[in-house]
C-alpha cells in the first residue's frame, strides 16, 4: 500500500465548517481551504488532492462536479442537510461523486473517521510507478518490467546504436510501431523526423508518388511539386509498417533506393541523395512470402540486416497489470467518476486470457470497460471476459483418447452380441477374462446398459447380465 500524506482540500464557508476545519487541523490534517465552487475549480485545475471535503449547497457541488475533471481523481466526503436525502437527483449525485456523506449537525469525530477511511482507500488505489521504457513522446511508450520486456529493451538499445535497416516482426497488436519509435528515440537520429508509412493502406496507384514525391506536371492533377515521405525523412527515420503488403513493382524501386540511397521524383530527372534510416515491420512470415513469390528475396535480405521480434502478450502475462494501470490512467477522463480500478477476480481472469489481439485488444477492452462499468471496480464481465476452466478439465491426453476409444469399442461389441460376453470377446479378439478386466477398468455399468437396451427391444427378449468373477 502506498503511503499518502494527510492533505485535505476543503470547500465551504459556514461558521460550523470553519470550526470543523480547525479541529481537523489539530488532528494532523494539512488543509487547503477555499469558500466557493469557482475557487475550487481554479484550485483543482492546478493541484491534485486525494481527499476532499465539501460543505457546498447541492447545486453548487453539482456544478463543481460537472466542470472539474480533477474530481475524478479525489475521494469526496460531503456534508449535507437531512432534506437533501429526499431528492432523488441529489442522492444519485452523492452516489456517483462521493466516497461518503455526513448530515448536519456535524459530528467532528465521525467526519474525521470518514476522512481517515477515505485516505486508506486512496492509499490502496494509488498504484505503484508504472515501469516503462523512456520516450520523449509520452503517447508512445513501451510498458513492462518482465524478463521478456527487459530483454526487449536491451535489444532496442543495441539496435539504436547502429544505423543499418531493422526488420521488426511480431503478431498484430504487439507494439511494433512503439518498438520502432523507441529505436529512433535512442538513436543518434532522435532529433530528426520519424515518419510512418502503412504500406497496406496506401492506394497502389499513389504509392510511388507518396514515397518518392513527384514533379509538377508529372501526371494529371500534379499541379505542383510534392516532396515524398522518403525525402521528408532526411536526417531521421522512416518506418515502413506492414512491408509485406508492398506491391512487387514498388519493391523494385525501394530496393534500388536502399542500395544507392538516392531517389528520383516521379517525372523528375535529377537524382536526389537522402540520408535516412529504414525500419520495417511485418506480421506475416516474409521468408514464406519469398518462397511463394510474393516478396522479393533481395529486398528481404536488404531489410533484414538487423531483426527484433515484439513478444506476444501471452508470453509476458506479468506485464498485464502495469499495462492495465497505464491505460486506466491514460483514459481516466472518459470513465464515470465512481470507477476506481479493477477487481481481484478481473485481474485473475485477465492473466488467464490468451489475448489473441495482444496489447491492442487489452487497450480496447480496458477502455470499453471503463466506460460501461456500473460499479466501483471493473469486473470480468465488464471486460467481456469469462473465467477459464481448469486446464486439466479441458486437456485430453493420448491415453485418455485411447481409453475412450477402447470403452466405446467394448460397449459396441456387447450391444452387437446381445450383451453376451464370450461372443463379444471373440469379436474383439480377446479372452473372456480380459474382457471382464476391461469392463471393470472402464466402469461399464452392465445393468444400466441392459436397461437402456430394454427400452428399444420388444418385450420378452432375454438378457444376459455380465458379472465379473
């Protein structure tokens, strides 16, 4: 549990409220006091408080709650008159916005107890620092401290020190672009541009113009010169995402540039040198694509000078918790005020889920759950996840398959031979003693089998009951 100082933000201006604050200060509370809702909005826009106390009228508190996003990060205790509890809207607001309430006349000891309890809850809610790889842009960070991610960070650091092309592989949603940005951020080119091209999203007819640029009049509609993405990445890094979707015709042009580091704009005659580092990413197997003739082998070897693989989320489940905390805080402005975090059961189920969509799936589920959750803690159902059954129940070993087949064969042989042991054993190619042993091994209920058969046979049919000797 993280320790939090006994700092209290208080808003209200009645004499009893002033007396209450004086007593609370004697009990160790450090108090920042304002008198009006407008002053509270101003104060909370620049500072954050874990615990807040209000003696405002409900209309004023409602305005404060609606206009100040910082309220989502504080535990409010509100002081009200008894008649407020008769208003449905006020009760709903108190439920949505507050940790607790106290009715007048004020009981100083009870208020202090509520504030102490809120402080304890805030201490539990305060998450430990989220481990992440430093990045100049806070929107692009690699999160995690597992051995798998630490190894990933070390590889990134090594690749950042070189200037050769890097091929980033991994499943969709594992953070290939974040890895590319981290390589750029730690490289000597970090002060240059970082441009991203999604090769699968560019219209085939415009790819060459987008990458290499064009001269004025190069084609219909080319009313002015355009600098391509490669040329605009001068001195920096160009990241080609989903390089496997690049058409074969454009692969030739890209290979020519990688070999010479010079480009021709479409419709241009002048050769233009460009100093840029290439990073490429793919979620498909490029070696298999080369064998199928869908990707040029020479381009593959030119791009695959250095390689790094982004691990799937299921390979480092210990990082699920810090990732969820990161997303929870990043999108906290979108959630209802009462949502405070994730239940223990939700954390367990998230560990069990296989995450086929990887980190992108986790982000989407967390964000959706934050909006839709109707309780203080997010549950598995809010995430759209269910508790997985025990692996032992679902797993089927080779021996179990054999046993099931053996049991089915014995039951079928008995049925075909009117449940007579000797003919059934003869059909199965085993002795009568062996069949008795197998009947006992598979716990085949002879009486039950006979009863089932009686329901489908005409009356008067004789049955032989098989017993073990």
